[in-house]
């Protein structure tokens, strides 16, 4: 891994996570009460000993930049780095046009670092993966490129994933981007091999491929749509079947690119035995956390007991005579007397006024819910004031945009 360099794509606009991405980049959206989405991939890097990583940002990256600078730089040793690279316009005059173009526009930074291998990673997925194992296979198979794949049901993969066809040695023989009828896996007929958007390139091959793609006016400049299909006949391109470090009965990988997927992934965490384990000491998740006092629960009054059941409650939060069930509360949240918060995600610095009822909702940072507010019980009324997803998740944000207030 000392000869490897990581390039983490964190510049997506996050339209499908709107309005949570109104004031922040998608990888900066909170996850699990104390983390950001990007922390999951960066923790994979650290735990895999991949310690030189460029983070490519673009849209609304202020809070993301601060988070990486405050929380991740201090974890790196001499000669190691996690460095944020905003668009520099060194080889282009436009914003990133695709995943391959984002890497191409930073080709000078990548080329300036001595490396034999380059990992291309995404900053908006939830999973635990040891990239060292993937690199071991890459080297052992004498591959030019390795694509991480995940076995999923064919119905789930249709129109959703890039699907890979391999031979018995896992060499890639075909690649289709979001096909309507995905080809089954050679190893399990009821599954297909879906691309995870994680790649290893030999550095000497990556740079000329990016240059050639940048010069192609017909390319969408995307690794899945253009780069991989174009090179499988010319180079040794292999698949790496995902090995989950989460160590549960089924592999866990989630794309939290939509509100409903994001909501479900968070509420998965509050189960008695969650599928995605935040408490695994063998694969710790790292982040930057502002200093807050411990969470507190008051009162012991039978009529207004402060309690949180099957929930995650971050530091600085006070459940003061209210009741929280099956929810995730971030930092500095106040749930006041006679409140009911159920199956919801509450971001940092939120005040839930007395006698408020909240169900199946996401409350963004710095929202002040007035006394007696009701959310999630009358979706038709909620649609007049808030955004509501197809599955009935209500998203509440402050009316005015916030650029400088803390997350």
C-alpha cells in the first residue's frame, strides 16, 4: 500500500438528496449521529493502510473541507496525507464533466506523487472494505485494472448498476452500464456482478487512458460508461468480489444517494443487532467531533420521563421530559417535555419544542420546531410546508440558507 495512491471522488452535486444538499456537499451529509458519509470511505482507507489520499471536491464544499482538515489530517503520519483538491482548471476551463474527467483534471497532482497503483473511490457509499486485499489480488493476477464488484439480485441491478461479465478467473469479458436485463454471474446464477464504483489502475496505464478519454468529444468521461468498456479487450481487467469487513451473515453495501435510501440506512443503525456495526473495534470508524458534554436524560417524573429507546443520541443532547424511539439524534439536540420523536433523524443544533410530535422525518441542523408542531402524521398537510418523499419521509430544513454556521 505504500506504492498506492487514493483518489476519492467527493464532488457530486447530490440532487437526489436535496434539500439536505442545499448547503453542503453530499459526502458531508451527517450519518449515524456523529459521522459524515465521507467518514466511512476514509475509515476504509485508514484501516487498509491507504494513507495518501486526494479528496476531489466541487459543489458547496466548505463544511466538507473543514471536516477533512480538522478530523483527518491529524491521523496521518509523516509523508502521509488526506488532502482536499478543489477544481483547479489546470487542464480545463469547466466543472467536472464525469468521474473520469474529475480525475483527469487533477492529473498533475496525481502524477506528482510517486505511485505504482491508483485507487479510484467514491465518497457516498456505506460499506466496510479492506482495500489491501483488493490490491493483493490485483498484483497476484498481474492485472492492469481491477474493478470491485458486489453480487446482487438481478431485479435489483436492472437499470441501477453497471453489470460485469467474467470468466472463471474473474477476468472481465463484458461490461454493461445499467442494463435492463443484466447477465447472471458465472458463479451464482441468481445473482449478477455489479460494479461498486471502486477501481485500481496501474498508474502508468491510468494517465494515458485519461488523456485519450479527455480528447474524445463523444465520451461522457465516466469510468463506468466509457473507460472500462473501452479497455477490457485491450488490457488485463479483472473483477474483485467484495469481501465485507462488517462480518455479518450478508454483505452490507449501501448507496445512500436518495433520501429514502439515506433514511433507511440511518434507521438500520438503531436495531438491537444492526446490520452495519458502528461498534466494531476491529474496524473502527473515525471522524472529527466537536467537544460536547455527555448526552443527558431528564426527568424522572412519570408524566414526562426523558427517555430514548432503540436510539442513537450524540453528545450535548438533552432529552428533557420527552420520548424518543427508533431515532438518530445528532449533537446539541434538545427534546423538550411531552414530545414524541419516532423513527426520525434529527441533525445537530435542533430544538424540539414542547408537545411536538415527529414521525418518519429528517430534521436538518439549526431547525427550531415551535411548541405543538406535528410532523409525519398528516402527509397531505406536510406537503404544503415541507418536502415529502414517495415513501412518506418528511424533510424539514430552515427556510434561509446557512453558509457559515457550524454543522
